[in-house]
C-alpha cells in the first residue's frame, strides 16, 4: 500500500504543467480513494482548483465526484453530499451525457443511504442504473447498492437477487475488486437471515479476493463482519481477534465509521467479560468518533456502553448520567432496541443507588418495550424464516439453471465436435472424388495415346468418360453434405434463385474450402471455367470486392 501511494506521489510530482498535472491528479484520486481517502481528497481538491482556474468545467465536475467519494470513504457524509451535488449541478449545466453523471448519482445514493434517507438513495441509484444502461460493467456497483438498500428494508430475497445480477455481469466483465464487494454483500444477507455457515463461506471468499486486489477498505468491512459472525456463534475469542484486526485496518485507511463500530463491538465483549475499565475506554473512543461524524446509532450504543461500564465500576451517578443521555438520543433517533436496553440498565442503576421508585418506573417501561420488541422479533423471525425459504428456492432454481446451462454447453460442444468431424470427412470425400477423376482422366489420356487405332480402346475410353461424368458420385456427395449442412442447398437456391445448378455445386465446394483446380477436376471443368463461375457466384451473391466468399458461404451455411 505504501508503495502504490509513493508511486502516485512521484507521478504527480513529475507532472509540472497544469494539463498533465490535472490528468494525473484526477486519475490518482480515483485510483486510490478507497485505500488512501485523505490523500485522494487532497489531490482531488488541487485538481478542482486547476480545472476551475482553466475554466474546464467538466474536469471540475469530475474533481467534485472524486472529492465526494473520498469524503464518503472517511464518513464525512454531509460534506460528501454537498460535493456530489456540486458535481451534478456542473454536469447539468454542461448538458453532459447521463453516463458521465452516473458515478455522481451512485455515490450520492450511498451517502443518502448512510444518512437513513432510503427514498433519496433509491432515486439516485435508479438514475445511476439508467445512466449505465449501455455499460453492463458499470451497472455492478449500482446493483450491489440497490441490493444493500433492499437489505435495509429486510427484503432479503430481493436483496439477494440484486447481488446475483451483479455477480452474473462479473462473470463476463471480471473485476476482482467488485466481485469481492458483491460476495461480501451476499454474505451479509445470509448473516441477516441467520444462515451463518453460508455467510462465513462468502465472507471468507470475499476476504481472499480483497487481499488479492490489495483493497484494504473492503478487507476492513469483511474482517469486521467475520467478527460479528463469530460473536453470533458465541466464539468471543475469535470475534475479538477479527475486531482488533479490523480496527488496525480501519485506522490505516481512515475508516472512522468502522473504527467506531469496532470499538463499540469490542467494548461489548469487555462488558460481558467484566473488564469494565477496558470497556469504558473503548466506548469512549466509539463515542468520540461517532459524535464527530454524526453516526447516531453508535453514539447511542456507546453511551449505553459507557453507562454500563460506569455502573460496573461502582460509579452510579456517572453511569446514570450517560444512560439518561443515551435514552434521550435513542428516542430522538427512533432506535427502540437501544431504548429498551437503556431502560433496563437505568432500572438496575437506580436500584443499585437505592432509588427504588425510579428503578420500578424504568423497569416497568423496560417490560413494556421488551414485550413490544419481542412481538416484533417474532414477526421478524417469521420474515427471516420466509426469506430463508425464498432464498433457498432461489438458490435451488439458480443451481438447476446452472446445471441446465452446463449440460447444454456440454451437448453443444459434443455436437460442435461431431459436426467438425463430419465436415472433415465430407471434405475428405470430396478430395477422394477429385483424386478419382484425376486418375481416370490420366488413364484416359494414356489409353488414347497407346491405343489410337484399336477399336476396343474407344469402348474403354467411352466407359471411362461415362464414369467421370456420372452424377452418381455427386448424388452420394450431396446426400452426405445435406446430412451435415441441413437445407443449405435449398436455402441457397431459394435465397439466390439466379444461381445456376453448376454455380450451386461450385458454391458448395467453395464452402468446403476446395481450390479452383480441385473443383475443376471434380466437376470435369477447366480451371478457367471454374474461375468464371466463382466470379458469377460472387456477383449474384452481391458481395463487395473485400468480402471473403468462403467466409460468407460458411456463415450462410451455419444460419438457422
């Protein structure tokens, strides 16, 4: 990672002139925004200034897209929104093609999704997908984003369908980086429906590709999710190992949102182990980071964790203070599960400090919320169960279709091989007939010269002529030809009715790539006559001078 960054810096330093420097800055800020977002944002800002000074509006718009992407990567969502809207405004003023606006729409959709505005996110994703309608390889990122949005809405089958559509495109337009992202998203869907073995399988495949692509940003996400998976399985030691690895990676690439998530998750493990001082430190870090980037869910969760840690350390007053703030914020952010947990923690905190009336009040509220959430969880469990059934059906159908495609491909290959073998035999038969006619022609000449005055020799020569000019060989050949190239002769004669019978025969032999001399020997014609027929065939087929007659007839013969 350091090497690629240093190389980028050297390339930028070597580009002294504004035009060259602008091109390099735009290229490198796009290339490295995932692994080095702060550096990429600095380069994009310099590119924006150069473009603005030179009144290169389209390049200025592209620089804004790079700025927005980098700001999104380091979780500065408000700033990213402003930069991307600036880009779209400039593109709009230029009347730029929708394709150029697609990247801005995609990134802006991701920003709105992070900010919890699903409606605006979907509108931008749809705009991006429309922009990339003629470019399947660029549809991948949009489809994966739409899949994640469907996941937010708990529409698990639809989420999976979007991801598999993206994967199908990547089977044609391979990208290791994008495939790793799609596999990680598929894993997340399986994790949500508690199909943990499949989730682990896809996360691990994604991690391998992340490492191969050198994508630290993607590896951060996958490693964090593997930790969550281990935690769900009750393997806290493995979970902690994954979380610590994810934390180190997140700090390296400036992923503040992941750093906040990881700190909060490790804090929960420390609370469960009774290590309250360590937990307090971790929750404090999560609180500081989440406050700076306005990440509400982690702000509330880390305040809850701080409250529990203080209570565990015997600091009831501090603990209750944190918990009351967590309650206020989680109610404002409409996070009922955190509200429920906070009420339970407050009840215990007030009970420990001897304030039983407050303890009972919060405990009653906890019971009421817990009952509501329990019903919701039962409904969610039913949704997840139904989703698993639907996903299972979709997977089985996909596997069935894959087997059908595989079988069809294998059958097509067998047929192709057999047709090739038969075509080779047909060509060999034609050449045998050519050799036979050549032999008989030579024998006829020798007999004529040696038996000029013999009455019997004339009979032998006539019999040879009869054999040479017999249609029986051609009929045998034509039958074999039609077995392999069904209806070719009929289609050719019907499509080009001006072709004479001899020209049709010559077309057939040209299709088999026989030379004019070989055709002449087979049809008992002179080479000049064959050449004249070839020219006539080309003219009647309306071929241009640079069209290849053999290729045309081969293609015509393969049409269905």
